[in-house]
C-alpha cells in the first residue's frame, strides 16, 4: 500500500475556517481523513501540508510513526505550522491503519478504558456580555445535556482589568452559578490575557464562585511563570494548548503546580505525541483534558484518545453549538448523554468519521471568518464580517 496524494479542503464554518485533509492511497477507496485547523492560518497550513507532501507520497501509510518522524525531522522545525502539517498526515495515517484492520484507532492503542467521557460546551455564549444573555445561552446547552461549560467573561481586557469589567465578569459567573445545580461545572478560559499578578488578583476575587479551573492564566512563553501562578491560585490551573512540543509539558511537570494539562493534538503533531504527553502526565500524577477548538474531525481525534488514555479528565466540545448545517460536513457526531453530560465515542474502523465532499464544496474558505479576542463583542462569534 502506498500514499498517492494529499487533498485539502478549506471550509468556511461561520465564525472561523476549518481545514480538512484526506490522505489517499493506491488501494481502491482507501484513504484517511484528518484536520489541521488554526484560526487565522488556514491557507498557511494548507500550503505547508502540500509543500511537505513529497516526504509522504510513495510511503506506506501504515508506517505511521516513521512517516511523522520524517515530516518533523527532515526539515528545520518551524513550530506550530510544522506540527499541524505533521498531525494532518499522522492522524490520517492512523485512520488508514485502523480501516485496513477493521478496528477503531483506540483498539490499536490498547483498547477502551471507558465507554464515554464527560464533555464541556464551548462556543455556546454567542450573546451580549450580560448575565441575562449568558444564562439564556447556557440554558440552551444544558437542554442539550451538558453538565459543564467553559467561558471567557472578561470582554476585551488585556494585561489588567478595570473594576467595572471585573464586577460584570463576576456578575455573569454568579448568575450561572445561581441558575444551575451545584454539580454544574463552570470552567474559565483566561486566554492568556492577564499579567501574572492580575491573574492571581482576579482568580482570588472569583474563587467563591466554585470554578472548575482557571485556564491559561497568563502568557505561555515561560512554563515556569504559569507554575508560579498555579502554586498561589485558589482555582486549579489548566494549560498547554499552545505547546507544540512534548518537552514543554516535561518543563511544566518540573514546576509541580499544574496538574491539568491541555495538549492540542493538532498543534502537537498528532495522536502519538499526545499519548506521550499523557504518559508524562501520568508519571507526574496529572491528568489531560485536550484542547479542541476546531471542527468535527478534530473532535473525533480527541475522542479516540479519550477512549484509551487512562488519565483523561474531560473533553472540550464546540460541535453541538456550531451552525446546524456544519453537521452535514461529516458522517458522524458524538451523542450527548442527557443523564450525565458524557460524549459517545466513534465505533467505526479508523477515526470513525468521514467527510461529505459535496456539503464541503457548498461552504468554501471565507477570508472574513476570523475570531478576534480584541474585537468588542467577540463573544457573539460572528467574525469580522460584522464590521462590513
């Protein structure tokens, strides 16, 4: 079996673009799918995948780790985009391997540790920045079955936050806490927006609201800085989505303050590297909660990992609150268990999901679909087209 070509499909998915990939083989009808989405860099990543395709075409796709090592070691490591290109091929090759053997990827990785995983909704608060609007939006996802939600209530504050914005953020979170049952989980995404001292000040102010975690509390350029915050924060810290190398998690582990790690499989280079991070986490008594803000193929990738990784905590999930038509782009979506908020796993061979190319063709790349945290009203997730 040989790889004959790599196909890419950029999709305008409403408030951002997604990039889907197919790795095609010389066996009739056998190909693998994957995703390489990064907000603002869809065309850049697409170009990188094709530019590196000469390292892949002609290889046996079942040699997954050998192929991914070739992609990353043959040329100078270019960071995030390079790892995205690597993951695009690596995950698709895992898909091919699973299909060729007639089993899901998680069976190739040791089998299931669980039957489902707790999911948390993100992207759900497409509303004005008021307590009433956020509670109304949360009602929708709770009706879908979610028992946990993540949000960034801080508007466009960066570096520091003034008292009026801080009080509004508190009021939004307090309204959510008052509305839903005590077991309802509220996760905070700080989006690296605060300087360390301000991140601690805000965390202490919000701590009485029983928040599940405090994600990316400050800039990620120094893992040690995040650890220093974690050792003082009244809310447990989660971080790691912007790391593109396994060793960054080892540095995080050495600090000892962060026990919720958020590897992003697409940015980290794929499934094998994410499992390596999970094993380092396990050795350091930490858990993983993979970041996933892309599309449904990236969701399927994370759920393959959720099935087989022992120290897997919870999974981020955007798909349920994206535009309804996005469901037509692929053949599978996880079900949400109304009783416990868990997401189901794919069961078909390989990744367990396929692309609907006809539906994809109806939604081409949109140059105006861009997510900008510095833009007033970004919470509504309608992209820069709102400025037209």
